[in-house]
């Protein structure tokens, strides 16, 4: 017996959606008339399909006796008169189900004739293989677990439309194997991060999502209002300031993996709601963060399998350590063609590149806009770019020998920023001054124009010198799964409302 039969499904182009729904509602009524609950219930003892497929297998002609029990969704249905073939799918894989009228009996056969693609069923029977080596379960009993009242797409209908897939992620997971695989890989990456950091002695903590002050990053927050307290609050734009308070409190190694919200644009690299991992280590610095970042990424790559040289579109990424290290100043000189400290040359380069409002911007802002325009897309990596202009880094310790430079690095892979790390500024006097400069000129009513005085107060009680690291989890998953857009690694990305 074989799966090579004409497909019988109710998603054909000759029927309207309303007609198909009416057919399914009629089948629902007939199932109820059989005295069967179409919404099922507890179904104990079923095995993952992948585990069933690993069992020792005997051809059906040799009378196998391996009894199995599976539960899943029908994704294909083929009618052979007194024999049905179904493809049953669960999150671990799929398997063919052979249903004969003689084997299941008259009452169950009536139920089988009322099944559709998309229905959830339980199957009890014998595991074996057909003459064409198809691993199958020969059903002895069928239990309906949930009736699908909406027609499902097939391989030939519906799922090629990217917008449709994003708006119906539940169908995308069922009918697009790559989507389910990415979701599993994301879970594995996050689990690996947790295991790695736990083994390094870090404590995982939770900090507030609602903040009274939008701080820790230069980003536009989402605003909400708490009715009982009658105060405006902001969805957090970073995890940083509360985690640093915990350093003051004596937690020497802390991390959090959590959602962050920025009321900004949407692109292949940006979603307004995204996942960050931030960690802080007392008595470390940005160089200890480089070592940790490199080891953490290699651990994630190894957990996924497939080697440390991984595909990225038509290129590759070599995650074999050590990663390249390059000074910001040297990269700027190489690709922009001038010294980043020479204000006249930087201004000329900015005008030459036709950057917006170059005359009104501070020197270091011009420098970084030139870096973004001329350097970032040249960074193949993984490459640690270190020692940034200090004015860009209000929460970062300056180099003792050159206070114009901050002890900061960003990790780039094929032009995409993946990680950001500092030697953390723990001097409350300098921190207050840098906050003042950062906020100067912003309108008083601006949600970002408020200083977090409580954070300064915490620092004044004594914050240890520390290294800090932030990694964008969504971008990490993109790079490790060869996915070119962030919306494909987020199960429910933000979309425009349907017209």
C-alpha cells in the first residue's frame, strides 16, 4: 500500500469558503447524531509521532504486532472506497494512517467518513510499513478530539502568501515545516542561553515592564496610564537600570530575558516589540563581556548542530573563535577616509555623504552617522567593534587615558548589530552629568526628558565596577537560522490591521 493516491480535500477552488464551512457544519451535526462528542477530551498514553517512527518496524505482510497510540491533526486525506489513508501530524512529525472498514468496524467507519483535513484525532493501532516502505499505523480505533469547522490550506492553496501566513501563524506552523523548525530552534537557543549563564553562576531575575520613567536607552516609548494611581507609565525600552540596581543590592551576576518595547519603525531588522537578554557582572568590564559573548554564541551554535560555519543567504558566517576585534577609530579611518577626531574633515565627509542636518548636530553624532552609512555594511564578522565615541555612551565608563573614548563594544555580523556591551559607569556624579547632557534641549513634556533620580540615588549607595551585555534574541535567531527578516522569527509580529 502507498500514499500515492489522489488527494481528497475540501479546499478545492471550485467551492466557496461559505460552502465548505456549511459542509463541515453538516458533518458536525452528523457526528453528534452518532452519539460522539466532536470536541473530544482526555486522550492519555499517546506517543509523539517521531518516537513511533523510531520503533522497530515490520512489514504489514509479515503481521507486525507493535501496538501504538498517536494523536494529531489530519493534514491529508485519501479515499479508496473501503480504505482511507490519512496523514497525521503532530509537532514532532507526520505518519500515514491506514483505516480499513473491516479493522475499525461499522460505527467507527461512519465517523471516519465524516473526517476532514484539519480535524484532530486519536489513533490506536499497529505500527508497520507498507510494500512501498511507507511507515504507517493500521488503525483499529479512531477517536475524534476536535472538529475543524474552517477549511485548511493544502500544499497547493493559501500558504504561499506571506501576508496570509503571518496573519494566520497557527496555520503557518501546521503547514509550513520551516516555520515550526524555526520556532523550535528559537526555544533551543533561549534554553541554551539560560543553561550557559546558570552554569556561569548568573541569577535570572524579573524586572518591571511598566516604568515611571523611560530610561536605559535612547528610544521612543509606548505610553499608557494607570487609572488607580492616575499616573502615566511607559512600557520599558530597556532592562538596564533595574538590573544595575540589583548590582547595588549585592547580586553580583544577574540576567534577564524579556520583552522590550520601542515605539519606532518596522523593518527586516526591527519590530516594535522584541526580546532582549541583558546581563551584568560585578567586577567585570567590556573585555570580560567579549569573552563571555563569544563563548555564549558558540554554545548556541553548537546546540543547534550543523557546524560552526553556517549559511547566511548566499554567504556564510564563521562562528569559530576567536572572533575578529576591530577598533571603531580604525574602521572609521579605513572606510570614511578621515580621522574621526578631526571635526573639519568629519563635517566635510558628512556633507559629501549628504547626511541630514549635519550643521546642527554634535560632532560625535556626525561621526556615528558616517559610521552607520560607510562602515556597518562592510562588517562581515562576527567582529567586535570597540572603543566608541564617549558622547554616544552616557551609561559607559570612559577610558582613563582618553576620556573622549568609551569602553564599549558592539558585535556585528554581516552588517547587523547583534550585541552591545559596556564597562558600566558606576560613578554617580559623572552619571548625573551625562544624563543632564543627554536630556538637554528636549522639551519638558517629552517622555524621554526625565532623569531617573532613583537610579542615581542607588548608585550613590555604591555600585560595583561591572561589565554589562545586551543581545537581541530575535536577531540572534535570525542569524543562526538563516532567516532574512525578523518577522519570521517572531511568532506574532506586529502587522497593520487588515483593510
